[in-house]
C-alpha cells in the first residue's frame, strides 16, 4: 500500500503476537475518564479492528520486543 491509497483504506487490524514486553501499548486518540489516550489491553492473540482514519499510535517499548501483525482493508474512496 502506498501513501496515495490512503483514501481507500477503510479498516486497520492489529494482531498482538506476544505480550512479554513493557510499554508498546496500542493507543487511540479517544480520551478515557482520566483524559488519557485509550490503551488497548495487551493480550497475546488478540485482534483490534478500527476505522483507519481514527488517530492511533504505539507507546514506546521500554523492555523486551513487541511483535504484531498489521493489515489494511480497502474499499471504494470516501465521497
């Protein structure tokens, strides 16, 4: 996928392949009760699917190695 395809990206899926590391949280720009970015719990084998336009990031890994798989699902351009 190249940058010009971003308008056809509909969904993003992230699979957590391991959970033996510190930090490395998948976070969304949707604030929780404490006005912090929402953190997805780290659970090996879990999948998180979200609209690709939703603001997201991964916090720094402070110990160990984070393994994940990311996929994009595409469709017709938004109107």
